[in-house]
C-alpha cells in the first residue's frame, strides 16, 4: 500500500492477533538489544510506514492512531510538504551550533513564534531546545534569572519531563523512582481536578478551595518573595487530561502579579492547534490571564526534535551569557520542519480541524457516559479529550482494569489508544488532526465495541 492510499484507509487486521509474526521477530530483537525499561509489553506494535492518522505495521496491519506519538503528530504522519521542506534543508547542511554561527531557519522560526505566542508583552523573543523537558527546564532558568529568586511551584498531576529538575516537578514518582536527590526549592500545590474536588463542592467552591491550598505554600512552604515562578499545564496530559478552569487561572494570574512571580504555561503537549486554538494560552489571554512564558515542543516539528521557549524581551534578556543554548538546539533540519508546520497549520486552519474533531468525539463520548455506568467523566478542549473510567459513578473508584482491557481490545481491532492519570483509568484522545470523518466514525465504533467487551470481561 502506498502512503497516499494509507492516508485514506481504514483499520484492518490481517493476522490472527497483534503482534503478527514479522512484528514479533522485531520485538524479540528489541528485547535482546534495548534496556528493559524501554521494552514495554502493552503495545507489541512495530511500524513500517505511516500517513495521515494511519500507520501500517511489519505484517501490513493497518492501525488508526489515537495516540499520535503522545501529541507529536498533530499534522499527521509523513506530511508531503514537510517532507519537501526537510529534504531541501538537508541538501544545504544538517547542522550548525547557533551559539557560534547563525542560520536563517532559527531566526525565521523565532520571528514566527514571536508573532503567534499568546504570552505577555508586545515585543517577544524565542529560543530553542530539543525536547519538552529541556524547554521547561530552560523556562525555569529564565524565570530565576529575571526574578533573582529560586523557588518553583508546580502542581499535583503534573508531568514536565525526565531531567533531574523536571523529574522533581513531575508528580507521578514512577517516572523518578530511585533517581534522587532532587533540587531543593520546589513546592507542589493541588491542581484543580474538578471531577475529583471535595464531595459536594460547586465549581465555584472548588476553585476557591484550590486557590486557598495554593496560597498555603506561602505560609508553610516558602514566602512568596522567594518564588520565581509557577509552572502550569493549561490542559494536564499525563495527570489525566484535565483542563485548568479559567476562573482558577485568573486567580493564579492575580497571585503571580501581586507577588512578582512568573507564570509559565507548559504547552508541550497541548500546543500547536490541539485544543482548538493555536496555543491553549489563547484561552488564558482572552480572559486577561496570559502567561509570562510559554514552552512548547512535540507537534512543533512534526516529529523532528525541537522545543521552544517564548517570553517578552525584557524577561528573555535577563539570562546571563552561557546559561542557555546547546549543541543541537535549533537544529536547521528541525527548524525547517517547524516552519513548514506553522505555514500549513495556519493556511489549512488546523485549529478549526481540532474543534470539528472535538465536537464529534465529545458528543459520542458523552453518549457513552449516559449509556455506561463505567464512564464517569468526559472533558476536553478541542481535540484533546479525556474519558475517565470508573467502577461506578457514585464512588468514582478508578476502573484501571477496564481501561487496560479497552486498550488491548481496541488494538486487536486496529485502533491505538493510551491511558493516563494517576490510576491509568483515563483514555486520552490525541489523534492526528488529519483524521478523516470516515476514520473518526470507524474509530468511535471500535472504541464502543472494545469498551463493551472490556465491561463484559469484568
């Protein structure tokens, strides 16, 4: 099958089960050559080629991908225009180190992001790293340099990466097991997880509760005068696909303003048109609560490693020479891909595609919520949607086993899903925004079939 044919294809299983024999052979080679920590058993899948929202494995099984490289493939697999942009750059040169000699792609990409990033300031500056963890760590460097302070506030459910600093910021300690000691001066407040707010609270009461808990840090953790920044995911990813309520964000913005604290929006997963805006921080800006610094990565480069840090000029210029930059940061090939991605996403209204997909999927998920006792909550922004599975709606006890069985059943039918949340009971929706309506309908059909089977297996 050609990639063009694959782009419009539907899921198809042509072996007795997943994995097929060719994929099994490669998985055995993987297990022999790669550390065990990278050899998970949940997804016994080996890709051969991908196009749009579809990929084909070594046994020619066709999968509809609702994981999207965990938020990397908003523009889909193998976009032809991105391929051409990358090819053109590779014919000129693969690498420069920007700290030593300048290339146009870095400057042009920074100029584009300075135009579209919804952080505070009329004049903005951007620089680049390679991964989500790197851009989050660099944002904190910038906040510390600008404020002259050292403290950092993060939140329950947060995921910010696997470097030493970002492991400390990340809430779920399975990602940091045995890796300490971690940096001092990090304080954690409860994230506003409204579905699991104290029982009986209205949304208004819950928001007030979470703000009060945040402010307790200044009494019991560190004075506000020692806090450089707060880092917040506008839509928590690993923590359970939880959107931050706008009223809570407005209150957080006020606290930061009153105390000279930088507000960082971590848009590594939720940026690049995923939430129905180019950046989710646009929702903040519309409410008068724009962040000071925005980080983004994942779908920025269509799969090539690149991340970005953007803030107003006076904030960015506070970093002392030598404290930011790196060998591969702003690689020319990655910059070429990112420039093409921005042009395509703006021209073809990928934010609109996200809103359309989000409306269809959310409507169907809410129908499942009405139909099945195990569907406790449906929440999202644009095409970033979480569906939380519980044993029953009253207790809200996480239905981790049902989520696991749902993922397995769907994989055997050609639909790739992934869980998240502290109890791994939330199914995240991160399908490429290139997905057709026909593919979406088939995916939703497989999803419900797989859910029914998972419930019956309990």
